[in-house]
């Protein structure tokens, strides 16, 4: 899942890669996209389906079809 955020006037693309799925949440590794092939690991995080909906409603651009299935 890729999320495009605007931070201090700059667009940043964060790439969320699924680490493991649990019954109530999913654990992600978060990378910052430096170019189309290079990425920089930032941190790991856990998100529920409600948190993903909140991110979408906040105006961030989500690009991943499998999250909403």
C-alpha cells in the first residue's frame, strides 16, 4: 500500500509492506520511496481496518486494492 503525504510543503510517498496479518490488525514495514526502485526503511507499525479508513478520510492518497477487499 502506498500513501502519498504532504509534509512541510513536500510530497512524500510512504510504502507500507505487509509483515504479518493478525485477526484484528495487520503489521506493516514502512519505507520512504526515494525513487521508483530505491526505498529507505523507516519503522514498523500496526494498523486496523478502521485506521486505514481514517487515513483515507483524512485526505491521504491510498493506492492499493487489496486493503479494501
